[in-house]
C-alpha cells in the first residue's frame, strides 16, 4: 500500500522542514498545496521532493484541502499541517493499519504541545484514497461526514483507532497563535459557515470555545449551549435508531455507529468548554456539572484528560481537596506523563500539608517539563516548609531564571518577595 502526505501551507518556511522530516521514512509521496506564500515555503517543499501546487485562498480550509486531494495518487492519505509532526514510535502501527482490508479511516491521537487546556485530541487524518471522501466545514475541516455517508452505502468498511500519540501539534502555543493571527482567521471562517448552519454542533463548539478563549464569555456560552442542545438531540435520534432494528437497516448500522461516536466527541467538547466558561463566570457548581458530564461520556480516555484536570481545579477552588486529589490521580492514571497533572496534584497535596508527597509531585513535573517555572517555585516553597533551605533556594533560583525568560514581572515579584524574607540578597 502506498501512502501520500497531503498538506495545505502558507508562509511556513520555519516549521515545514520539521514536519517533512518526520514523515520521510513513511510516506511515498508528498503533495503540498500552497495558498499564497510570500516566503520560501514552496522552495523548501520542493527540496524535500514534494509536488507543489498553488491555490487561491478563499477563507475556506475545506475548499483548499479538497483541492489538494485532487493531486494525490497514493492508496492512503495522511493529512498534516506544517506545525505538526508524526511521532516515530507510531510508524509501525500506521504501517500495519494501512495493510488491513477493513479500514477506510484511521483516527489518530494528536498531542497539543503547550496547549493551555486539553492536551490531546482525536483527528481523522489518515484515510483511504476514496473518490467520495472530502473535507467539510470551513475551519477545523473534517472528513467525518463524508466517511459516514460512505459507510451507509458500503458497510463493509470500519473506522479504526490507534493507541499512542501519532501527531505532535505546536500550533496552539500562545506565541504561534499570536504570530499567525489564528483567532482572527478562525473566527472569520466559522462565522461565515455559522450564518448558513446556525445549529451545527461542531461549529458551535469550536466558535463558542474561541469566544470563551478571547474573553467573549456570554457569546461563547450561548453558542456552546445551542450546540449542546442540538448534539443531545442528534445523539438521542441516532441511539434510538441503533436500538431499534426496525428503524435502522443493517446497512445503516456502521454509519449510525460512526455518527454516534462523533456526537459523543462533540458532546464532550461542548460540556468541557462550558465548564471553562462557567469557571470564568465564577460559577463553580455549573462548571463542576459540565466537567462531570464530559467525563461520563464514552470516549477514548486520553481525550478526557483536560476535563479531569479542570474538574480537579474546580474542586480545589471550592475547598474539596480530597476530591480534587482523586481527580488529578485519575488523570495521571490515564497519562503518567501529564506534567500539569503532577503539578496540580502537588498543589493539592501542599494544601493538605502532605509536603513530602507534594515535593515528589513537583519533581516529577519538572522531570517531564524542565521549563516548568511554577513547579520550581512551589517546590521551593515546600522545601522551605520542611526545612531544606539549600534545596529551597536552588528551586527558587531556577524559578527566577525561567520566569525571567517567559514572565519577567513574575521573576521580579518572586525576587522581591524572597529579598523581603531575607532569603535572597
């Protein structure tokens, strides 16, 4: 089975080499559709052996991605953006998966490197070169709807999933968002789609979350709630068909199952972002309700990591430290390498006066993320509480050095506080 990498790009000369290097031992063909670069992006792509084509940008990601698909010749298609990389460890699983005769689509776990909120997402980025597969929606373009339609007509196909992180995505880091005006581009594309699809749960979820992220909380809540109402109705309708053989022909079952899974994932995002919105609105009970509703949904456990973490934060804020501790511990059972989870568990243990355990959590967080200034800072606090002055000062100094790089005001505040305590000259 041959496999093609399919990309749309614009002004990605810095990120593109890492992306293309990550797939060089896996793909047989690289197709790059440039949407109007003014830098060396096309030339760099050609240096990696890519077939470069050009497309006039129309404020619609699906239109661009579908144009790129026309140039692909491989049996399977892997879709990446320039700010994404394929993880080497997943390649053997990918090679096995595409040899199977049963799958039309393989969903992949993507790690959102440096994301403020949920660290993992599930993306439909590996699929057969089928003439009826196409992207839909102008932003966060998906092939899921077209795949569901194919399953209805060709029920022998299945949708598969791979365990383990397949894609590393750096595009949600604050610096990348600001540099590429991602919020502005996203809002423009989704508003245009929403004007003709006012109740689409997926776009309500994405645009509602964007509004919350950019401080438009009331607008965000309205959209998220609208999407939640629609997605709940869609799921009830789908599940009713699945549970009643008379209302669902056998040929429809695979399609209905795929729709049900997609609805659960959208429901999770809607509840999750409503939880975040109600945290901003200082309404902890509503936030807790939505995080707990998100956690109960039958989706892949790694995708629930953000909800468990935020549930712990909300419980901690309400003073329920023991329940917060359980939430963080559950998150770490799902992903032992979740640095933020170790840090938050450390904060909870510190509040419970379990200082030795808190120290271990901070140290684990730092081991996983050596640039974790807040973990160093709180490690310094707890080391001071247990009387380990040398270790405390080492941790504080590391925190100051890191804060000076990324948060100078916090570095100044910490240095001043330590000086006033007579701990730093």
